C-alpha cells in the first residue's frame, strides 16, 4: 500500500518542494554563508589528494632541521613535530573530522528520530520506557563516558564513530518527541483516523513530513557536536592513530613542545579547521531553522517605520469627535512584489460615547486599519497617506515616545483570541497589574491589588479569581479579563477586534451586553470590529462596511440595515439567516474577496457584484455622500440623494 | 439505495461517555469523572438533517466522536442499520468508516499543510483500496471536488491548503469526505470559523448534498440561527443530555425548555428595528465533573423553582415529534 501511495505523490506539481524550500533558504544570509563554508570544507576533504602539496602522512625528509619549520615557500603553513607539512595534514585531517561528524550524526539522528517518533506517537509504555532511558542518558555526562568507552575499546575510527553516535541521540529524541506530540494532536490527524487510515499510514504520511524539518536542523547540529567530540577525544590522545584528524594534530603539537618552541602554526591551523566547520554548521543550522521551523515564522508587531509623506497639520475637528481618521491609506511593502494596498482612502469619525461597528470579511483591511491607529503595524506596513486625529492631535505625526503615552492609556485595544493574548505562566491579576503599572509607573504600589479587584469586578469576574492562571479561566472569562486589561488605564477609546468571534452565542451575548454597559457607565467610545453584521445591529450607532481595503458604505445603523445602497451590504444582509422565514435557501455571495496585492482595475467588488455594469470594470467608484451622512462607494449611488 | 426513507438508520440508546478527571492516585481509588455525555438516546433517519445544538462543554462534540468510533463509549449502544457498532475492532470498523464521515470545525487545522488538494482527496481512496486504476481514482477525485463546488476541479488539484481561502478549505474537507460516498456526514461546527458571507455557501452545499446524494447530516453547532434553514429536526443539548428534541418548526416556533428559549433569544438579528428582549443566561455551562442535583439546568434557569433542585425532569412528550425535559411543561 505504501508503494502505491508513493507513486501517486509524484503526480505533477507546479514546483517541487525543494524549489520552494530553496527560494526561502536563499534569503537567509546566515544559512547561505554556512552552506558555502561547509561546501568548501567538503570540497577540500573530497579532493584532498589533489589539493595537498605532499602525500598524506609522508615525512618529507625526517631530520631535526625539519621539525617545526615556520611557514616557507616549500611548506606554506610550516611543518609539525614530525617534520611533516602542516598544510597537507590539515587537508587530510578534514577528511577524518568530516567522516566522523557525518557518520556519527547519522547514527544519533537515526536512533533519536525513531525513539522520539515512537515515544511521541504511540505513547503509553513505550513512551515511559524510552523517555526514562533518555533521562538516564542525559544525566550521565557524555564526555567522560565516551572517554571511558573509547579507552576500553580499541581506539579505531569505527569505534569512535559508533560511540559518539550512540551517545548523541538524546536531544534529538526529546525534540522529535515533542514535535510528534504537537503534530499528533492536530485535527488533520483526527480526520485521517476518521477516514479509516491505520497508524502506520498516519505516521508516515502525516506525522513524518511535519517532523522532518526539525530532524534536518537537528542533524546539522549533531554533525557539529560529533566533530567537536571527536576533536576532544583525539586531543586527549584517544584518536585513531592511523587516521590523523585535526584533534590529533592539536594533540601532537601540544604534547610535543610546539608551545615551547613558538610553533604557533602547528596549533592554529587545526584549530582553525575545527572552528571553520563547526561555525559553518551552526550558521547552516540557524538558516535552516529559520526556513523550516514553522514556529519561528511569525511576523511580530513592531513600531512602524518612518512614514512616507506625513506632515503634522493643524486640525479643527468638530467638538465632540474624539477620534477622526481622514483619508488613511496603508500599504504592505514586500520586496520584489507589488505593494499590498490593505487600506485605501478610508475616513471615519468616532464621537464621544459612540459605538462604531467596523464590518468586513477577513482580509478586508479592518484589523490593519485598527493597528495603524495605535502605530502597531507590522514592519512591512506603512501609512502612505492620511492622518489620524485623537482629540485634535495627529497620531501619525507622533514619534514612538509620544504615541506610547496615548497607546493603551488613552486608546486601548481588545485583541481577538484571548487565549493567545494572555501569558499562560502568569496569573491574570498579575497581568492586569502590569498593564496598570506599565503605563502609569507613578501608580501607588499598595493600591494596585485594589484596582485589579475593581477592574475585575467591572467586567463581572469575582476578585477571588485574580490569582488564577489563564488556563483555569473559561473562554468567556478570558475575554472578560482582556477587557479588564484594556480598561486598566481608564482609556477614552477602546478598540474591540473581533472580541466574540470564537465564542458561543450565549457567551457572545454576555460580552456584548458587558461592552454596552461599560460604554454607558464609563462613557467609553468603542470601535467594534467584526465580520458579522448581525452582532453589531443591536448596539451600534454607526456602521462602516469595508470591502477589499476601501469603504463600501458608512452610515447610521438604521440606514445600513434598512436602506443599504451598496450591493455588497445588500448581499451581506441577504446571506444572513432569517429565522422568521426558515427553509428559505440562503443566498451567498459567489466568489472570494480580492487579494490586496492583486486588485481588480475598477471597483474592487465588481467581480462578485450582482449589479455590475461596464463602468465598474474600468473606473474605481468615489465615495458619494447621500443625505443623513450616508457614504456609499458605488457608481450606482452617484447623483442619488 | 432504495430503502424506506424513515427506517431507523442510526440510533443511540443511553449513550454515555465519562472521562477521568485527573490522575488516579494510590490512596484515592474513587476519582472524579467528567460526565461529557450522560445518557443520550436519539435516532437519525436516512437522508435526514439532524442539528445538535448546545454551548461548548455540553458534550455535542464527544457525542459526534463516539458516532464516528473515535471515542469509546462508557455505556450505552449505537446501532447502524440495526447492527450494534458500539465496540468494534479497527478492522471491523474500516468498512463502516466509508459510510460515516466527519467534517471538522477548523478548516485551517484539519488539512495537512504538506499535502496538495489532490493528495488530500485521494488519500481515503488509497486507505480503502478503492478504484481499479489511477485513472478511475482521478475521476473520483475530480467528481468529489466538483460536487463540493470547487470548479473547475483541475485548477485546485495541485494547490496546497495555504493557497486556499477558508471557504475553499472547508470545501476540500467536505470533498475528502464525499470521495468515499458516505451515507452519513457528521459535521462538527463546520461554519463557525468562517466569515458570515461564506457560511451560507457551505450550509447550502450540505443542503444540496443531502438532496443530490441522499446523505444524512448530523450538524453540530452552538448557533441555533445557522441551522434553521436545512435541519429537519433539532436536538438541544445541555450538560451531556438532550433537553429538547423536535422538528425544526417545533423547536423554533414552540420551544418548551427555558434553555432553548434563551438560545433562541440571543440569535443576532441583523435589524436594529427588531431589537428584542434577550434572555442572557448568567455564567457558563457548569463543570461537567459535578453535575447539579435535580434538573441540571436549574442554577442558570431564569424560571427555576424549588422542585427543580430536587427532581431530575424526564423527557416529556409535547407532540408526536416533539419532546422536552422540564418540570414546567404541562402534563
């Protein structure tokens, strides 16, 4: 069965996995340098007889005069204690060191890989046995054990390879086991079981491909460890005398007076070899890890880069507008690719005590827009145009220090996915206290617990739960804790980014009710980001519907739901289940939202629009303002009142 | 395929699943149990859509996994076409797996990121040794993709999951289930991770499949609002038990149990003019380790009275198609 599976995978792919890997790896400078350094070392080792000026281990002419000769034309790196050419020995030493490294690493990775996979995948007694064995092996110091075993057996190259290999599997076994456990718990493994796949099938087809990258990185590191171990063994005189490695060169030079006669070349040259290879492998390992380890592949939130073309303008906003976003455009700049126009020319204003709903599908730019308000865009994101005024001050013109005074203490944000936004190893109360003190260092320390209890009470959590860890909280409570953190510094504006998306309907209703209460009690202004038009209908004052990075429609809540003018809003409302008319087929919007780096020429909604006509394909519609402050980004709204 | 449409097809009797809460210690032989599913009896008819509704922690997912044979029931029995399938060895279950397939909640997690769409969908065929030739298998893969609404199918074959949108991924998961030509699909929250605009198309797809392929669907969800369209019957679960079951109209229009009424009231209505009274229950589903005495819903019930703390209400018949378990129901 396995063979038939294998043959089906050779089915035509657009590009092989290796091509994809290579394209990513090429970008890692450390990895490339390591690879080139290693390639040079391997080249030297392979073609040693051709490169070396003398024959291996052949004393050119043994005489006292030849011992420890400094570098000269005949011996470019001098001679050693036996009058042999150091350069020649160095070249042939590379062969021995690399051979030991590769073979020993192969043995460790093989054993460690199998032990880790079996322990992680099958669990139970196998896991207990193998992991206890690993623990015991880890407790025994490697090097003395290696020394003892090699000293007891004949110090041949083969023995050295085996001993180093067999003692070096423990780290690999642990790393592979934890990766296997992580992969095993993923849903696609459960789905494979539901299909009826056996264990062997799941292990080879689902677990191994995801463990492989980590195994490769481990292998590279194991090689460098094995080379170091071999050098140490040789240096203390336990190397194979018939196969002189770099470690042995060091041993001979050190033991036979190179230091006393000042023959530095006999020590520096082999040392350089060891450093070169180990460094190359470490760099290569680092480069591979960057490309292969999915856990490192995240883009972090960073302070934005200097912005293009922003200047502080004197603003005169209407009196009670607290946050005023004017014509903001944000692009993600990717090297060698067209910029992704994530947000273009979006304006909104938030009045004191208002609740504004920001609605759109995933990838419509709504989260980008919100992050830009706090200057929290990922490094590739840039505000290319427009201004954000908070009480008349332009946030886009502020430096990092100035914005730090506003971020969280004046404008705070409740992130989506409360579990990931809380630190799992600290208590919830501790994290709320941190939020208070970080933005208000002068806050009296003895009042902090009181304030934490007050905040928890505000969001409906008994203060007894303050000492609990996030995993002891339910999903709804975690979201409440996130709200408490957002309120820690008495902000004026709270941005709630999909705060209820992963929650059950009942908990969702509780959270919405809480936000509405807090808004009335504390006079907060709230921007509520969601993909669900139904959620915001009950509490919003105004709604901004975004599509593909632009404003589709922006109006008061009643207008949006009862007199929508943009076809997208109309379609969204139709896609909504209406329980008063059950058994009616749901209407869905065909197609998918546009990719922001590959937008259609005219209106961004044109490819999915039921009311599309010629002009939409060519000309991007402007934002038309109708009565009651109703903004519509559609050609059809032009001229209507 | 011609079998009576209302014949008992899948049936559970008193199904229970208890998990151990914590590890067993030498000195404490009686360890606490998590009562995930605590006595569920229901039937599914051929090509019927049954919605299983409840909050997280009510046991609806565990129930689905037991029907799939992915969790071993602690007690009770499951019958499929009259045959007891409660405890089967792996090789006995293999043929059954073809007939009962599952669609999971998170289309991002339930696809292996290193496999192409073609590999994902042809995998079940290899596992079950279906198809005489590669060509026949390819045809089946294409048909499954097209039935799942991914047209033209050949443009999707070589793509990897990360190159697809959420809705497309969920269609791939459905296609991988369809390729085995199942008779039942257990769909565990198939749309709750998707945007509203995409939810409709996945629900419509399942609704079409039950008509075109006569597939029965068990639709597990926390959102009563999303099942109104195509469910024939709705079962509302609370803390491991079914508290109300009936046809869709029974439950939506004549809800009997206070829990059902509360769930109905919090469905978001996309119209500010229809702002209505919502019954927002306090707290969350209690810990299923310590089930409240009496009616298990009484601590959160807005209309609970003294008797509710003492007696556990039995399932009472409202009409031929409608049952609920509440002491307030007219006898």
